[in-house]
């Protein structure tokens, strides 16, 4: 499995190039390493397109980005170029081209052997044997990538179960994958409808950090790309700080939390016990470490709902100072309520599986 990466999108035919360069520079400082550019809406001649895109791509390459161009057959016709000669893209400095429209399998396999060594990204958002067909023609596997669509129109993004099924086709073949999240401040995409640009419909109104946590938590996506431009500085920084390899849950602290409980929450690597329970996610190693520390019963509520984070108090015997994330509501005076997970992130608890590592962060 490849290392996880972050990407941004820019739209040179709708934006100011200097603004795009500034955006790419900011994102690079936050650890973004991939840029997606759409050529689906190109309406200028070959020379003009070459000048505009080469300028921006050259700058992106200086910043260390891998560059993907989204292309379609009519654009090739307009520019007088061929899928069987990718030298135009090589001159631009492109690393990958994403085929928005597919061919017959044999064609894609032949393109993957292009002498320019440009990667071929396939559309992942169809649950058919498209990838298997291409691979059956002995495609050049190291140059085959997958990338989901984004959906500018509200109500048209992929449902989660369908997304998982599509993505598993690529994951099962060890093909590198990508999907899109949407900035809540960006308002630019390839078309004149911009209700956000996520892959998953359930993400459309969620904070970008939660969307990204979710895509990585599925274990099916290697690169998360911000679909619309331009994300805010705050959004870029949030994603730059994100641990891409384990779930981090944003929590709001209880008013009566004590210092020992804070230390248990934030200064330890948590993982869910392998012998799981329905009642709660148990992080039990901390009780061994903090067993000698006193932890009196709190004066607050001991009635817990899903997403409550509790720590065993002095009345809990050998389970004192064990941390639990509540899955099923219950009452237990031997546990102190120390924090609660943000409502928008409660669905991420479904991805904390046996032995999963996780972190907690104050919001």
C-alpha cells in the first residue's frame, strides 16, 4: 500500500494564474503534494493552452507537486492531439492524465505503455469490471491509477455503499486510489454549477477535516484531493496537521475534567481492544500506566450517550483509569464523563475496529 497524500485542484480556465500560484505555494507548505487540473473546459487553441498550462505546471513542479490533468476525447480533437501520442502532455510537464471517458480496455492498456511514462488515471466511480478488463490486456500496472469523480450538483454524489464497492475493485488490485472532498469556502470548479465538489454526497456539508478523516478511515483511498478552489488557509492548515494513518476524533471536554484525565486523553496512544464489546470502545493500556493515580468520582452526570468519553474513577476497582468511548447509552457511577465526540464525527466510530489505533484532540 502506498503512503497517503493530499492534493488540491486548480482551474486555469476560470482563475487568475497568480492566485493559483499563491494557493499552490500555501498548500505545499502544509504538506500537499498533488495538484489536479481540469482540461475538460478548454476552449482556446493549442499554443495558447500550452502557454497557460505550462506556466502553472512548471511552478507546481518547482514546489514538488505531482500534476494530473483531467482530459476528455473532444479536447484531444480540439487540440489536434492523440491518445497514442502523449508528447503534448510531456512537454507540459504532466505526470498523469485522467481519462474522464473510458475506451475498450485494450486501448487503455496500450496507452499505459506510452514512451513518455505518463501515468493513466481511470475513473473509479463506476461499479463495473472496467479495471479488470484493462488489466486483462496486460496493462502496464505501475502506470495505472484510479481517481473517483467529483459531483458539482447537490444530490448527485455517490452513496457510501456504492463508493465502497467501486473502491474495493481498485484496492483489491493494489491500484493507487484518489477521491475528492469539498472546501466550504471554495466556489470554483470546472462548470457553472458549484454546490461543492465532493465524491461522496454525505460529505457535501461537512467540515473538510471530517470528510478527509472519513476517506482515510475507509482504508480505500490513498490520496484525498480538495475538489474546488480555493480552500481557505484554515482548511489547508487543518488537513496539513491531520494524522493520515489513524483516526483522530475531535472532542469537547467536560467542565469538571481533572488533570490526570486530561493526560490520559491526550498524552497516550490509544487502541481498541481486540476482544471488542458492543457497549464501548475500550482503551485498556492506560489503566496499567495510571493505576496508581487517584481519580475521585466526578460530581457531573454518570448517564452516558453514544460518543461520550468516560474514564473509570476510584470506585471502579481494577478498571480505574481505563478509557472508554461509549457506543450504547448506559448509566454507570463508576465512570466519569470527561469529554464528548463532536456530533459530526460520531459516524467515524464505525471505523474504530479491533486493534485500531486512535487519537483524541480537543476542539
